[in-house]
C-alpha cells in the first residue's frame, strides 16, 4: 500500500501555452533518484469509483529532496492535468512515491544516450540532474524529439536546464503523435547515433510506441538495455510485451 505524502505548492508559473511549472515543498525528504516520478492524488473520484491519480516525473535534481519542481502539460479533456493546472500557491497536494526504475544504477559508466520524446523530457532532465549521474555527463548525449518549438517546454527554458558539462545535446522536430512517419523518423535519428559507435548505455522516455521500437533497435545493435532503461508516459506497452 502506497504511503500518502504531502507537499505544499510554493509557486506556479506558466512556461508555455499549455504548460505549468509547479514549485513544491514536501513535508519530509522524498528520497527520490533523478529519473523517478511521483503519483499525485487529485482526490477526484470518478462515478465509477476510480480515483484520479497521475504520474509526474521530478524535473529537478535529487540533491534537494524537499523542494522540487514538476512540469505538467494540459491534455485536452484530461482530468489529472486540469487539476494540476488549477493549483495555486499555498495549496497542499497529496502524493505517493518515489516510483519507477528509470534511473541510473550505481556504478554504471560509459558513453550514454538519453533520448526523450514529447513530455518525456521531464524525466530526462531529472535523470541528467541525478547526483550519481554527474561523472557521466561529459560522455552523455541528450536528444529531445518534439513536434514543434512551441511544444511543452520552451527551448530556452530547456537549454538553461542542461548541466554545463553535458557532452552534447540535440533538439529536433518529429512528426505528430500517431503519425505514420513518427517512428521511422525516430529510428533514423537513433541509427545515426549508433553509426558513430561506442554507445555503452541508453535510456528512452516518452511515447511508448516509439520507446518499444527503439528498445528493439538498441538490443539489435548490441547495446546493453532492458525494460528498466525505458519509461513510457503514454501509449503504454501492452503488459505482455
Ligand atoms: C511515469 C510517468 C511520468 C509522467 N510524467 C509526466 C510529466 O512529468 N509531465 C506531464 O505533463 N505528464 C507526465 N505524465 C503523463 C501524466 O501522468 C498524465 O497521463 C497526463 O497528465 C494526462 O492526464 P489527464 O488526466 O489530464 O488525461 P487523461 O484523461 O488521463 O489522458 C488522456 C490521454 O492522453 C494521453 N497522454 C498523456 N500524456 C500525453 C502527452 N504528453 N501527449 C499526448 N497524449 C498524452 C493519455 O495516455 C491518455 O490516453 C507521466 C506519465 C507517466 C506514466
């Protein structure tokens, strides 16, 4: 059973047409590792009896365990993201966590690719800012694929959050979610990275449909990856996959 924790909203900022940045202060240290997420309980109960609880990844580094940020995209007709967008400073929120296996294991090393699609950039930024990841930064390539420069987090905001010693970073456009060219496009970018050789580990986060195919490509290329190297925010893989 998940233990309910509390955090106070200490600030909110609109950083894009449909993106809210939340500054939170938890009553106790959360104990997360960069890359993990919490589950926010909106306390809304649907007529079916199901509670509206949604996952949001820690955007900020794990050196600070009480003060942290989330960035949330408003999804049309989505109850969870609408709840978040209605939050104001001074409100207390209830959450559980940390959750998830999408973080770097102690002692891992080598040339690292972090590839995020869409809102997956939150977990990628949290991952990059993990204390344990710092030694690997100079050998790291971060790629963010999103549909347009207006999507979710403004490019300037995102660039300002990349640690100065991160080896390399690319932000590129990708066809819309569900577009038939989206997956081929993402695969072509991964092929290009793989063609340079020397990739020791890779982490992929965002659109589950893209994740699944890129995971298969990485395995075929001989990169040591498992399902723990992947986090899907939507288009979730089938349980049996
Ligand atoms: C591990 C994890 C971490 C996440 N971290 C974040 C985060 O840091 N920031 C954030 O904004 N969201 C994040 N999400 C997505 C979030 O949990 C919700 O799914 C999202 O806020 C929509 O919830 P909703 O109730 O508003 O809409 P719902 O009614 O639950 O969703 C409507 C539909 O939109 C889909 N959807 C969710 N996100 C997207 C998207 N980006 N693009 C297109 N469709 C989408 C859902 O899968 C669903 O099919 C994360 C999800 C997971 C599983």
